């Protein structure tokens, strides 16, 4: 039997993880749940974020018979995993900012972390930097605007280039040679980021590492001829026609409302 994987995020950022999961495990069944009613997570009170995510993910696991949960959101992963693991028995994989490989790959040992304001300032991030990048100068850049820009891009809406340049200017001026994309929304803007920052800045994210971890957990499922896989998507709020069109391009034939449990 193919594994059934729940990919969870506050919005479309988890698609950057989903795409790598599909490459690694093309025969798995996928449910994508995004909590766009509370987007962006980086602006939420910590306890509100924890209680809402645990309630919503637990309800989805029970209703959809999930085998593995992927919390494809850095803001959520830095907070909700302990509470979620207390409540659920299925394996749970969170997203960790790629601080360790960034420290290893940086030539100048001057790296940056680009994430939501919540992720940038949490003690979880402090611990990662202390453990894996103590030999580096680490610059932290917090942005919620880029989350909304990524959402706009996939909704086929205009991105304000001047605003994007304004957000990225401090990063370009910092002199880093490696930038960790510490929010799953940000790889959606990878082309725009690379174009502005230049090829001398290496951009890193955690998608391949997450996909590899999930593959270890579920193994390599065998499928018989005629087996079909499921790609179903759920949201907690309505979405526009532009995003619906994008999601169809990603293989989701329909968008369903998930009744919020929080």
C-alpha cells in the first residue's frame, strides 16, 4: 500500500516541500492542507499558533487516515512539534532552517538567515546557530512581506519589484555569501531573490532534506498496475481564481474547505 502523507502549511509555501516529496515518492498519496485563514503565521501569538495547528492537524489526521505528517512551515515547526507529538502517534517531520549546511558551505563564514520575524527571533533558532554555526557570523533578516509576495506570485498577481528590492536591500548590503531560506514560502521566489542578490550568494533551503527524511520513514512503496495516487487539497479559507489555476497546474483537481477545529 502507498503511504498517505499530509503536507501542512499556513499557505502555499509548503508546495516547495511537496514538489520534492513528489520527486522522491511519486507513488505516495498526498493531502495538502493550508491554513490560509490565519496567514501569515510569523505574525501570530505563539500560543495561538500552537493550539490552532495542533487542533487542525489532529483533526486532519483522524479524518483522512494519514500515515505521515509533514509540517512544511518553519514558523510552525519551531513551536508546535512537541505538542503535536504528544497528541499523535503517526510520524511527524518538521522543517529546520538549513543553518548546518550553510555553515559548512560558506567560504567567508558570513551567512544569512531569511525567515519570518517569529522564526528569526525564537530561541530554537538561537540554538541551531549556536550548535551548527558558532564559527560563522550570522545575519538575521525577518520578513512577512515576502510570504505575501510568494502567495501573490502563485495567485498570478503582480509582485511590486520596488518593494521586493526594498526588502532585499539589507541582505545585499550585508556581504554574506550564503543565505538560508528559512521559510518554505521563500523558495517560490528563488528566481527573484537570486536575480537581485546575484550569483555570488548561495541560496539554501530544506526541501530535499525533508523529502529524504520522509522517504526513510515510509520506505519505497510498491504499486501495482492500475494503482492511482491521490492529490487532494484543503484550505481553511476561500482562495482566488488565480491560485486555483496554479493549484490545478500542480496536479490538484479540486480545492476543498476543511472545517477548522480551532
